C-alpha cells in the first residue's frame, strides 16, 4: 500500500493587497514525480483495520498470517 501526494496543490485566490518586493519573481517549479510513502506491513494492517477490514481479510490482502496481523495490531489471545 502506498500513499501518493501530488507535488503541487491548488492555491486559493484571496483579495489581499499586493506586496512589492525587491526579490526576483518566483520561478515555476519543474515537473517532478509525486511523493510516494511506503508503509510497513504493520502500518498497512493498521490502516486496513481503520477501514473496518477483518483480521483474516487483512492477512489475506498482505499475504501474511492471521497471527502476524494480530501481532501488528496488538491483539492477544485471551484464555
């Protein structure tokens, strides 16, 4: 699972007075690849649990055991 963050965000238009500056005008940003955040299996398991996925569903999606998912989520067997 990865999270993609766009490299540019839309800017809001405000009716603020303009401010003069001696600095040169800003250069347009070069096109760059978006940031990609790679989550660990434990982080992925937590995110999936927040989406109401069951432990077996998370284990299947991550190709790990139910015991591993339980460990990631801090779930212990109560006897």
